[in-house]
C-alpha cells in the first residue's frame, strides 16, 4: 500500500512516525474496499487483522437478547477500528462491524503488526496511542451512559461526530445513545 494513503490516519493519532516507519507499516497493509451496508466482522467469525478506516463511515454493534442492534461506536475517515486484542477472543470476533457508507480500509495482519511494534519504537508508540484512545473512548462512553442525561449524551455525540447526524440512520444514533428513536426525535426538535 502507498504510504500517502496512511499518512492522515497515522497523523490523526501521532505526529512522531518517521517516513521510514510509515513505509514499514505500509508494506504490511493490504487495501480493502467494502461496499455500503457490508458486514466486515461478526461474532464468532475468525479475525486476525487490524483495520484502519481510510475513508468512509463504519460502526461496531452487538445484538441484544431481543435481536435489536445496539451501536457501540462509530468510525469516520482516518480512524482505527478497535484493536484486535480488544475485539477478539481466541481469534474470534466479539462484535459486528458494518460499513454505513462505501469504505476503504488498510487491513493489517495482527501478528505482523505486533512484530512491527516490537521492532519499531515509533510504530509501537502509534499502537499504544491507538490503544489509549480506545480505552478513553470506552470509559468516557460508560460514564456518559451511566450518569448523563439523554440530552447531554446527544450534545457530546455531536461534538465527537460533528457531521454524522446528517449522514447515518437515526436509529443507529439512538441505539448508540441508549434511547429510543422517538426520544431522539424529540431531542432533535428541542435544538
């Protein structure tokens, strides 16, 4: 893969990755295009990759006991999907990942990425930064779900994902916020 395709994604997490380190990362990346509404990952599916979303919008979700989809997170251009170690168990996916628009990913074998992290301090720091950001996002969302009002959660969603509200189905936003579609509609009318 061309280094230029990865530059913005790496730069979104750190500015301390040299051209040489970027080239080494690009050398183990495979470009994967996925059409809108494709399921990239699903529970119990073998998964041995890391994914950088170069372009598009995707989400992770689970299904509750009634079969309803509960959105866990959204991903936009130049973001990294949750790291392999956090979204798999014994090499099997724990969650779904769906493309909401046509998407372009950099796909990396997780073992190859781990080896590169061991060999290259700059790539290790990039990987650690991605992991820290993932942890901060998850803890922040847990706190919001447990103690913030629906209105406050919607306001934070708008800060975190500035233009997403006009690009994706509102049912996905409602499930992400932990509210019904009707409640989301009411909140949107208030603003």
